[in-house]
């Protein structure tokens, strides 16, 4: 990834709002596979062209296809990989179970795409051509944008293992490394197409409260270390500067009171091979964690992409607030080491709308404006 020597660059986390037409066609295709393929592809192409134009108009520097052709950032692998014919896990839910009123309130944001079958056989590719088509379509539609860089997302082995449960391999570690061997092909294809590969790794932080709440921090750190080891295995041979990774604590509007502090895992995260690390830094639970970078020495070959706007709130952050947040990170970690980003995706799950789509673009404009203000203060 390119460092800037004269201003703060901007990007976002990956998913952007999908038009209702795309979501409707995704649902129709789910019900009748193959019946709406051509119409869905045409709608997705139009949607990608639109989000590319809007990202460019906002002034974002590092952009993508908005994940317009995927129902979410993980489950799209089901249509491409073997081994997933086991029983479906129950929906993850939108609020912690001890808060039933919140869960009822947030149920309106549930995605209609909830099928999460378990792994019950060897994982392998059954339709790599679909991945290649996805990459080629995005490459074509992003080529004219003239962006500083373009990125494409793909789930990490640990994230797939977290989301799609193991009922076949003898251990979680064996399952993750099997996924690493398989997904390495997609990761390489994305980089070979000229994209920056973004590895989505919410497993590194979310697994603490979702899967391992009873472990001590020391025990949980061992889990994180194994997940990072599997990730590094999968991307072996890919230049670090062609990769970034995103970790998070989930994009639901819950209390997040059991989130693991970034301070407890960041040293392990920084051993991952990708050059840049993206993480939430604007929401009320993690907005204070810029201070960590006063104590953590960022390796010379690393870049951080802190979220400086919240992806779950319909408040439009004032550019001066955005600038303040950027300056805090820049003064702690070094201005040349910071790219301004977004906490999480704005379209994490197709059909789940937490932020009005018009407001999304207002927030991204505020991100760009705030970065311009911060640049004038820092240079």
C-alpha cells in the first residue's frame, strides 16, 4: 500500500449499501438458483458502477466494489466451496441475550440471508470460476475510477471457521489450516488482478465475546495467535504491501460491554503479514483506544487504518470531529502511518439497513472533509 507524505489518505471498510433491486434479485436467486443469474449480474454491475462513482465523488482515495455482488462478507464462499452440507446454525442475533428488549428492537435489522451450514466434509473448491468472475467484474468496473488504489475483500480462514462451524475436522486448528490452504488460491487471484487484498478478520476480536467468554485473556491470546498463524500460512508468498486486514467487534448496535480491549491483542495482530491493520476507533466503546498507540510501537513496515466515523449511527460526524480523531492517531502513531477509515461496513449483510443509504454518503463525505482538515494541521 502507498504511504502519503503530504496528506491523510481515506478509505472505508468494504461493504456499501446495496440497491433494493439487487437485494430482491439475490433473494429470488436464492429461492430459484439459476433463474435470475443474468438479471442479478446486470443489477450488480450497475450497483458497482454507482458506488464507484459515489466513492470517487466523495474524494475517497482507496476504494472498492462495495461488495455489491455478495450477500455478506463470509457466506458467499458457500456457493464456491465443498464441505458445507451440515446442519445450519441458528441466527447469530442482533443483541446480547441478557438484553431481550434490545434484541426485540434490533430484530428489525436482521438479514434475510441467515443460512450458515456446518462443515461436514473436506473443504475444497467446487466453483473457483465464480470467484474469478467476481474479481474480473470488479476489475473492469473499477478500472476507470482513477483511484489511488483499489481493494477487494475476502474472509480470513479464522472468520470462515467462526461463522461456519466445524463438524468434520478433528480440531478447530485443523479446520482453519484446511481453509487456509483452500482460500490461498482466492487471495492470490485478488492480488494478481491488481487489487489490494483486504482480509476480513473479525474473528480476532469478536471470538472473545461470541465464542470464548469464559477463557482468561492469556488463554484467549493463544486462540488469536493460532488464527493469525493460519492467516499467515494462507498468504505466504504474497507481498505484505499488497495486503491489509480488518478486525472488529461486530457492527451490531449492542452495548459491546464485553468487547476485548484492543490493547490485549494488538501485539499478536501486528505479527500478521498484511501491511495495514483496519479497526474501529469511532464508536463509543472504542473511541478512546487511540491512546494505545502512545504505548504500542508500530513496526516500521506497518500502517494503521482506524475508523474515524461510526458505521452504525445515523449521526453525520462533523468534519472537525473527524479531523480531531485523525490527529490523535497521527500524533500517536505517526502521520505517515495513518489512513483514515470507517469502523465497519455500511452494508455488512444484504437486506440489513442500519444507516440510511443517503446518510452513508454524507458520512463518507465528512470523512474526506475531515481528512483534509487534519492534513492541514499535520503538514
